[in-house]
C-alpha cells in the first residue's frame, strides 16, 4: 500500500509540530542580557540568570536559536527574556523577547 507511507509521514510531521508547540508554551522564560549576536551562524551570547528547568546556574554562554529570524531585533546590551530547551544534548533558544 504505497499511499500509506505519505500519510504516515505527514502524521509524524504534524505530531512533531504539536510537540514543539507544546514545548514552547511550557518552557519558562529566563532573564538575560545580550552580549553578542551572530545572525549568520544563528548564535547569540547571553549573560543569564539561573535556568531552573535545566538546573543551570547563571553564567554567560553562547546559545543557538531554532530560527535565525529571532536574532533580527537583538542588540548587545539589550535585556531579554528567553526560552531554552535541551535537544540532543544541545541548548536551543526557541523564543526570545525584549524584557519589559
């Protein structure tokens, strides 16, 4: 039944999208200060406070973003709130917004 494979593939993609959306809405935001932005590589250096859900103390580190467009509005020195997840051993920012 060759028509089942595309349907199963589509179902798997839809499921992955729902998991990603659920993860994004559940992930708490962490306060930090942007130190460096590298839009070309999709990386941002942030001095951040404790990331409780990852049991990580405050420090300065480089993060990768899941979408380079998230970096378009960022500038060094800007205070931000960001959501980060651990995927395959890599820390990935899934949302970043100016702090208010």
